[in-house]
C-alpha cells in the first residue's frame, strides 16, 4: 500500500506491517512526521487510538522480550530513534493462519522504519548497535498483572536471533524466566 507520506509493507505475519514514513532531507539534515493519525489510518485501514508512549535505552546484546499482556492487550507502533535493533513478533492468535510463526525486522535510526504489531503477539527486540533508544506507542495501558513472557529461545518457535556463535544476550530476570511455547497462554 502507498499513501502520500507513508509506505506500508505487509510482513509474513498477518497484520504485522512495516511502516516507512517519507523523509524529507537536504544539506541541513532531514525531517519526517513520525506519526500522523490521518495518514496512518489511510495507509493501513486501521482505526487505532494510542494511549501510552514508551521509551527505552539499552546496550549492545540486550534482549527485551518476548512480552505480551493477556488483559488490556496492546497494539504497538515501534521504532528506533538511536542505534539499531532486531525487532521480533510471534503470532499467538490461535485463529490466525500465521499462528506460532515469527517475523524479525531490523529497525534503526538510519532506516526510519516502524513496525505495527496488532494485539495478540509476543514482542521483543535485540540491540545490534552499541546502544539503542527504542520508542513505542501502545493502544492500551501497561497491565503488569496480566503480563506474560514467552521464552526468547524457545525451540518450538525457533527465533533466529542475530547473535554471534555462542553469544548469549543480556537478559533481566523476568526475560530469563520466560515460559516455553507449550506453557505460554495464547489468544
């Protein structure tokens, strides 16, 4: 799909879209609208309302994920404003034709790509640069009581993280204790 200010490309997961805003540049630098509700709705045929913006800073090889909420499920529009990440979504929607599949996309400050993730997916990212700043809008509020973490290295899902041979990501305790696919609740 093409809109005047956005290019939208479907991924291999139903409903997951790569959003590329038009970047206007000259010898001074560049400008882009990182979000415009009318352009987003026109380009995606989605009627979403964002209620929360989040911003994280992480160092190289930090892996955050694979997170989702069973209640107050969130759609997310994610992007990187400094550095680069490998962003991953896993389809947990049992009625979806892409149920159990994953997709990974590099998002960076240089490529200006954004990723739309509909509710019903586990989401996470691995930092590829020395540091990265990651921004995302959500369609519902954070609800820690219903948050679940799918194991980042589950062999059934088999995400191909771009790690060096033998390298382990930097994880916090919650992400280290992610649930295996068989035990992770689905939608």
